[in-house]
């Protein structure tokens, strides 16, 4: 729905902002894959993961997770010494 689509846009807007502000990445890719019953969107960078300080509120990551949960989206973050991957799976219904 348009409502869910807006939340997906906000999730990746936040993810891209985090890359620009915190990662020091030199390369970033955004990919979209379509399967039979879902789409997968992946944002990957080659920057460093910045562990959030426990004493400072971090609404960006929390908002991404909240938007995903509220809209039945599967949200995952992977990170290692080579970079970070934000992955979102969203169910789709194809109407003919």
C-alpha cells in the first residue's frame, strides 16, 4: 500500500543518512530484488559500524525497527569489518 511504501522510503532514508554521517564508507549500493511473494531491498556500504553509545538516545535505528514491525516487514542489519548491510523484506500482492 502507499502507506507501507512511505515507511519503506523512510527506513532507507534513515539508513542512507546513517551511512553518510557515521560510517566513513567510500562505496554504497542499493539493490532491489523481486521474488514471487516479496521484495528485498538491500543497502550495503564498505564503512565501519559505529556501536551506539548506551547513554545517548538513538532514534534512527529504533525508528527503522519500529516502522518495520508496525508494517509486517522483516528488517535485518548485518555488520562486520568489511561494512554494513541493511536488508528489508516486504510482502507483495500482485494483482492482475
